[in-house]
C-alpha cells in the first residue's frame, strides 16, 4: 500500500502518522500548513487540496487515501463549503485520475447529532445533523458512495465519535474513540475486503455506547479500549450531561 494522509498536521494526523509508519506503511503526509516529517520514510506535500496541481502531486502513485483534512468544527457555511465540500470533490476527482483504489473518509457523529443522548442507533437510522459541519460530513459520505458506484473507488466512512487520548466528560463515556482503537480501525478500513461503500462508527468498546457497530466488526475491527475505565474519575470531576448526542454542536 502507498498511502496518502491528508490533514496530516491535525490532531488525528499527529496521532496516526508515527503509528502507520511503524507498521511499515509508506506514507505521504499532506497539509495546507508546513509540517515536519516524523520519520525519514515520510514524504511531505504542502498545499491546498482545492488546487488540482496539489492533488496530483499528493496522489501520484498512491493506492489509498486517508482523508482527515477539512474544517473540523462548526463554522460559517461558506468556509464549510470550501474546505469540506469543494476540497473533497477535488480529492475524489484526483483519486479517479490517478486510479486510487480506496478512500477512507473521516466522517463524524455530528451527522446524527440531533438524536437524543442515550438513544441507541444503527447506521441505517436517518441522518439528523446538528449543524453545517454535520451536513458537510453527510455530503462526504454521499460523494464517497457516488464515486464507488460510478468509478469503482472503494470507500469507508468513519463516523468518528470523540477521538481523544482519554475521555474527559460524561458524554465521552458513550462516544470515546481511543488512540489504539483509532489506529486499528484505520488500518482495518484501509486493508479489509469490502464489497461496496461502508460507513462504520468510529468508537471504542464503551460500556455506555450508543451505536451498534456490527459493520465495523465485519472489517475485523475489535476495539480494546473502554471509556468506562475512566468513569469514576470523570463522574467525580463532573461535567455537563448534554441533551443531544452531538453535545455542544447541537446546542450552539
């Protein structure tokens, strides 16, 4: 596998780059801002993914893409459109030009953020986004399915919960995705056989979890982390119990 990782300088990119390189995966790290290689085996591409030239430089010779780039918080709609819709379309067009076999897309729990906290969900449940950011991730899942159906580019959409080194608030007891599980889920999403376009929940094996993740199990994902290990500490320090699954995004 020759892997391109976009958004390499972001929170998740910084966690994953050394871990993927340690697995021996050749990695081209892409970001709009300057970043420093974490390993001599890592190639760096700096530029804006809305620029076809940057996309071509990034995807030359690639077999797979892990797309983490984009605006990751709620922002005005014009910014969301440029960074999460226009740039993603440019990336998929580049993947089509260069014959990339698979794109793993960082989707989000904010696609369903207006469901009540505590309600059990399956991936087949209707979208209920909690803002423009959540809508952009619905777009991302849709464009991935389009390029799978029309052009044969395999895809996995990771509906990431709360990807953190450790959970810090009551909501995370349901939504937490630990670093070890993030790594495993990404690797399985990049390598496991899939028959179509596959959304999965990006979440650890949390005792209080809200989301049925049978589809991720079909990829061979076997999470080993559980936010319950931190429950006593979290409940002692307190924190708000949100009304909706999207937490603060749903109430801003």
